[in-house]
């Protein structure tokens, strides 16, 4: 986990297993919290009439890979994210707070569909929300 994320959310991407030992959400859920979330999230977003226009001309497969790598880092897994700076990547889209909230709803729904526990969904959401100022510009 990057020092930046550790500074924002501390050791929160950790869950306690049945033996009382901490494990990362990355270890607890495996690919469900990375590629599974990215896949399910974009399936939902691309079906949302309020959001789909943001993705015209976007290479969705490449975006899913970037998001899976980003989620890996947020969940305490390897930091493989090599995409652009989030503020730079989203600057031209004029994303409103309402659009951000729609995406957060899709994130929660995707995580629920994938069997991620509610408290872990809240942890993931808090980590993603720490980037809101880098994404929202409209």
C-alpha cells in the first residue's frame, strides 16, 4: 500500500480473520476486490444513462485494467497502478458531485453483488472518497 494511502486511511484496508489476525482486503477477497470490482462496476456504469456519455471513445478494457490496479493498491495489495494522475485523468470531464455519488452507488452495488462484506465496502468507499477532490471538477 502506498504511503499516501496509508497516510489517508492508516491500516484500514485490513480485516480481521476468524483467528483474530489482520489480513488485507486484497488477501481476503482476491480478484473480487480488483478485477471483479472493475468489471462489475463498468458493466453498471455503462448501463447508467447519466454516466455513459463520459465513456464515449474510452478504451473500456484498458480503463478496467487501470481501475483493477488502483483497487489493488487501495485494498492493501501490490501497487501496480501506472495510470495517469487522477486529477489530470479526470480534469476534462467536468464531473459533478452528483456524478461522483452515482459512481459511488455503483461501487457499493458491485461490491455487494461480489459478496464483499458491508464493513469492507465502507472501508473501500472511504479510500475512494479520499480522491473525490481529484475527480470532481464540475
